[in-house]
C-alpha cells in the first residue's frame, strides 16, 4: 500500500492494463456526483489516458443488518444519480443483487476490461474487507480515495486521544481545506459503452417492489421521515440553514424540538459531502456561536471518529477503550446490576424508564435517535446488562440495525463514548466505576422530556 497523495492510496503494485477500455470507479460509500474526491480522481485518471469512465455501484443482500430500511434509503438515491451521471456523459451502472441466485463477482467482471480501478476509502464496516478482496482478484492497479472528511485522514499520523488533542490540529489545517471543491470534467464520454454487467432500473415507483424481492430483513421498515438521496439531503440542509442553524447552539440539546441538522444519515451514505455542508454553514446567516457549535460537531467530533476507526483496529470492541476505563471496568465487573433487561425487552422499548423507551421508539420508527437522548440510551444499557461486553454487543446491534446513520465511525465512537472513549474519568459509581454516568431523571430535567415522550408516541409502531 502506498500513499500517493493526501487522499489517494495505491493498494497494490500491479501495472495498468494498456488495452483497458475504460477506467472503473467502484462507488461504495460516497454516493454522490459532486464534491467526491474519488470520482474526481477517477475522471482525472481517465482523462490522462484518454479513456472513458464507468461508474459501478452495487447493493448486495447479505451485508450485516441489511433491511428494508437501509435498502430503501440507498435505492432512493439511485435514479437521481443516474440522471446526474447522464448529464456528465458518464456511464453509471447500478446492480441490485437480490439473493444467492443472482449474478455475483460483478466488480471483478467489469474490471476485466478496465485499465485501473478507483474505489472509496472508508475506514470501517465492510468496506476495508471489500477493498482487500478486490485487491486479491484484480490484475490492475486499485486506488482507494478518501472523501470522508473536510481534512484528509492521512494528515493525522496516529490515533488521537480525544477532541482536545485533535481540535488544535484541525484548527491549524482548516483554512487549507475549507475551500470550494473544483469539479473535474470527463473528456471521453462513456454513455454508449457496452458493459458486461447487469444494470437494475430503479424508479421512485418500483423501490418497494425491488426491496420486497431481496433476501434481507423485512421486519425493519423504511423510515417514516427520512428519505435517501442527495436532493433530499440538500432539501434538509436548506431547511437547517434557514430555520434551525440560527438557534442550533441552544436547540440542539432539546430533543422535543427540531433543533439539529439531522443530516447524519445523508453524511453516512455519502449523499452529502461534509465539505459542501461546512461551506454552506460558513456562508449562512446565523450567529457565529451557532456556526461554531455546528462545525465543532461536523468537523472536530466527526473527524475524531474517522481518525479512531482508521488507526484503531479494535474499533468495534471494548479493547479500543483507554487504560483507565479497562481498570475501572475490572474493578466493577462484579457490581450488582439492580435491573437486568434482555435484548428483546430493550429492543421493544419495554423498560421501566419512560424516556429511554421513547428514545428507542424514535429509533424504531424513524431510523434516527436525537443526539442528546442517544447518550442516555447508551449509558443506561451499561447499567441494565450483566456484563460490559453484553452492553456493547446490544448497543452495536440495535444502533446498526435500526439507525440509518449506523455502521459508521460515529456509531463506534458514539457507543464507546458511553464507556469512556474520548472522555475522562468522573466520580465513582457502582457498575460504571469512573465512567461518566447519566440518569433519565437528571437528563430529562434539562429539556421538555414529556413533550419528547408524547411526540414519540405519535410515531406509528412497527408492524
Ligand atoms: C450511543 C451513540 C451512538 C451513536 N451512533 C451514531 C451513528 O450510528 N452514526 C452517527 O452518525 N452518529 C452517531 N452518534 C453521534 C451523534 O449522536 C449523531 O451524529 C447525531 O445524533 C446526528 O444527528 P444530527 O445530524 O442532527 O447532528 P448535528 O447535531 O446536527 O451534528 C452535525 C453532524 O456532526 C456529526 N456529529 C454530531 N455529533 C457527533 C458526535 N457525538 N460524534 C461524532 N460526530 C458527531 C454528525 O455527522 C452530525 O450529522 C452516536 C452517539 C451515541 C452517544
């Protein structure tokens, strides 16, 4: 593996296929046609060789937690991408692999006629393994491009300890990167290229039917509120900038209000780029303290999570926790848990804690959970399970199964934050030791918990 520029890694040492008919961009996580460094690099590579570009995006049926909810959100972004790529003169193939009888190995199949492969560099979930697998199969160069954050991941040499260690570094570099994105134009158009690969037609009307035909978890229904795609993301961004950002500093901690951006799912699937959002926020008419508070979350906190999963190979387990947490967990491992709930009780939101159940309800129905109650949601499970490992496993499972923004570096950093990651020791308590403790009683006094609970009751239960 060789870092060839700040955002680009060459994953193997193969030579380009000089008879290649096109450059292949395998789009995995940056599901957008603008502000996309991987697409830009692929266009540049094609232009340098006077070749056309083919963009391939696949959706398989067997990734962990695959469900109607996640599939629908992804499919909602396909038709608009096809249209946008058509305008750019770029051949875009979308393949929905419905079950084990559907054609497989499609990337390797398209790669046979390619000069080289460009793909997305995303530091967690199934993407690193995907990239390793294509490297094993490919006889041509494979480039992985990082379009995750405002600042390239490679600008950090190691895992950062906490927000206070990464913040000054980000502040120092930000001016260099908070700049308008310069798009690249493809010279040799590729719309009419014949490609040996199935291509699934996705329209607004056939999404439900396509999803029903896939061998995935049909019990997790599509979100009632959030719909996928860049256009829907930009619609929400516009509302956020005009109506919500001015009060963000205060309202973001009020789950009963529509007071935060609710853009994390669009960011997770790459429908929106963090740079596009950051620049729009910078230019927006809003008090500086609200803009600063938002950019702290979008850049400092988010990029801390990406740095964590890039550098810590244990990011999806308690082994990623710092020494002080390991010590306090060892000391409190046998503390009596006053109440223990099963996964089933937790999943159904059947605890004695009304606020916790409301947070669970929000997640089940909408595919998101408000940041403020999400912290409480995670912390409480630590107190309600027999072991720390069981608490982690339940949180990972529920967060990734129901949240549209799950399976992301923020998912792991967020869950592990509940166990003390990126935090510091607090006062000692049973079970938690020196891990920061939160209760529904005190947290619920800081906002209108009753109103939030009532709102979640209006959300239709899952069928
Ligand atoms: C237990 C737990 C689980 C979490 N799981 C996820 C997850 O699966 N996916 C996810 O994106 N976030 C997760 N978070 C972080 C945070 O709760 C969400 O990013 C936030 O609720 C998203 O809502 P928003 O877009 O309205 O955020 P806003 O307040 O509008 O913030 C803007 C953006 O900044 C980023 N951001 C906000 N808070 C954080 C944070 N604490 N850490 C890192 N980035 C942040 C997000 O990308 C967000 O969209 C989790 C937090 C906890 C405590």
